[in-house]
């Protein structure tokens, strides 16, 4: 994390200047936050006041089809319903989103019981009046695919997988839910009030089995056990049907992840990204 004066931070990231008029006093210090792969966020500190977090909207967020306004609506709805597991949204403008800083300790271990409990709580949130566009799997995978094509990435060995896994699974429908789409230990903060979930930038209305598959994949845990725990939290009795549904979504979740890592490699040229994409490709080809 790079820590610097407010003036230096504004020089480095001009989007910060869009906040000047909403602060009662000039911030003392700003520092870049590590941990997030999508974008550089800022922790902004004031003398004698709680810090806040600036989540800018950039070409990177656009590349991954991330909307800070959608993130703002979701956090606002959670706050309105007093679901105290997420940061409070403070301000939104065309340059980004300002949210509450969650003070605590990042969760390190993959506590699957805790994660499935949090997912079940998020998935049961009322969504009838949530003003956001539902997630469409084929639209998202096409967005990633066309983005890679626009970057002139050679996709010959990936195209057969894209054609296979672009299709929706043939499984019974379930009601759509609010989904986090990045719920892993890296986005969990342990506080005095309990565990909080941060980084809601990928959140959307979708099939909850996709969200469950993503969390199971990131945690690298047993699918049957995790789905069973999740169903227990939600009092779902048809566990086998949910297991089948999550299994059907799993290769599609991996396909999305592989394309995500390929885009990330083009943006940052980080060898870890391309290595992860290759690992997932081998799994899908296997």
C-alpha cells in the first residue's frame, strides 16, 4: 500500500478531486488499497474522523462490465433494509463510488460454513424493488469474449471451449436472488459486530446457484458438502437438485473465470493471471 498526502493522491488519480466539494475538511492522507484485482481503490483518512474508501470507475471497470452505480444501488438497498453485512454507500458520481471503511481483520481461512451462511443470507434479500439489471450469463461471457477479440488476443485454442460452455445449463429454474459473485475469504472482514462482506462490484440479480458455484470454486472445497450446508441454512429440502444445479454451473463459472484472467493479463501483464487462465483451461479440457 502506498501512503501519501491528499495532494499527491489527487495528482496520481484525478478522480479523487471530484470528492473535494463533499468533504467538510481536506483529507489528511490517502493510501492505495491492495487485495483487489479489478481496480485501485483508495482509503482516505481525516483527522478525528472515520476513514472512507473511494472506488473509482475506470477503463478497467468498463473492461469487466462493472457499474459503480449498480454497486451503489445494491449497497443502498442493503442499508435501507438494515442488513448489516456490507459497507454503507456515502456518495456516487460519474467518477466512482465512496463507501464506508470497514475496520477489522481480513478473514484468512476458507470457512465454508461461514461463507455458505453469508450467501444464504444475501440470497434471501428481497429483490422485487431492487433497481438493477439482472445478470445474463450469455451476455457476460460474450462481453469478455469480444473484449479479448478487441485486444487482438489469439483465441484459437480457447474458442472450442467458448462454444461449448456459452450455452445455458439444462436445469430447472429457481427464483433469481441478489448474488455477490466474489464471495471468498479475500472479501470478508471480521469486526466487533461480526463478519462483513466487502467489494460488491460484481453483485447482480441472478441464479443463486451461480454464486454458490463461484464461492465453492474459489474456496476449492467439496461441492456436495458446501451445497448441503447452504441448503441447511436456507431450509431447502431438495438438496440433490441443488447439487446438480451447482455442478451444471461449475464449468461455466470456470469459463468466465478463465476469460476474466485472460483480460486481466492483457491489462496488467501479470504472469500469475496467465498461469491461472492456463490452469483453468486444462481443467475444462480435461
